[in-house]
């Protein structure tokens, strides 16, 4: 299944400029997801930078990890929809293999490793073209059910929220 | 029950040390996770999730307050995993 940007916004509470997933290419519920995030020179993290050559325009690793983690959260929340606020817990066994610059399109591959009672663990990789730039052995997230995460443009969380917005079945 | 050579205890120690970001040998059996190793509630939940994943066991979050140190954690896991 594929999710467009509107569908992503129905699942994740994150908003501009911290919504770091653009499109879901494939999603296998409860198992794996493949999603894209395009990095551009107009990202807020590059604001104020002049024509600096060198590492100034490397996309920050923190945002790279956040984008990968949001992809994992999409997989988790799509597989088990409900109320609550997803919180990033930890990441371990992280390896950075390359750098990301404006113009690159990140392709995140995330697999769900373990889900139970408001917690999830997942691992994944990020690719740019045919180069792997990041490997995450294990990330951990929790749902805080006592925080209503739903922004104004999100419909009622009662029932499956995606039915009318899924765009085909690419898997 | 908790002998140093117990392989399950050794594995629990590895998991807890990773979550608490200390070396396994620094983690004593009765050192309090919160007071002595600066664990917050998120770390505690992470520890529970990693244990569940590793040992393929379901442990209710209501047991979290009992998992105050390594030995107590072992006892909780033993109860749900059926370790004798």
C-alpha cells in the first residue's frame, strides 16, 4: 500500500517544519515500510547559511534519525491506530555511512521488531540512490495515551482513519 | 536463584546495561536503577520492551515498579517466563 502526504498527516502528529516524511512507497502492516523524504536547500536547518563550502550543508544526523524514526512511527501507528502521542525513546547501534546534501532523496526502510502495550521497537536503513547512508540497529518508541496528539485537521480517531485515503495497493 | 553463572541473569545484565548506558560489570544485582543509574520512566519501559523482545515473554507494565534493580527484574521475568 502507498500513502500520500495527506494520509501521512492523518497518522503522524508532526507538522512543519518537523514532519520529515513525504511519501510512503510501500507499507506492509505490522511488518515493514518504505518511505521517501526529499531534502532541499530550503529546509530550515540551512537558513542563515551562506555559500559555505564543506560540511555546513550536510543534512544534520539528528534530523536524519528523526526522519527514519517518523517512518517507523508511521508503520507502527498505521498498524495499530489509536489515541496517544508517539514519543521517541532511544536509538542504539546507529551507523552513519555517508552524508546527505540538498537535492538528495532519502529512502527509509524500516522493519517493526517488537510491539507491545504502547511500546514499539524497530530497526532500519536509509538510502540515497544506491548508497546506504544510515543503519539503525534498534530504535525504541512509546505511546503516551494521556496526551491527545491529534491536530485540528485530523479526523476523529474512532475507527480506521485511513480507509478513504489510501491510494492503491503498491505492495 | 541468582547465581553469577546464571546465563539468563547474565543476559538480563547485558540488556539492562545497554539501556542504562553503563558497562555490564558496573551493574550490581541490587543497585537501584533509578537512584544509582539515573534511569527515568522511559528507560524503564525500554528495559521492559527489550526483555519482552529478547525472551519472547509478555510482562504487564504494572510490574515496572517492582523492577527496581537487576535481581528484582530477574525475579519478575522469571515469574512470567517460567524460569525455575
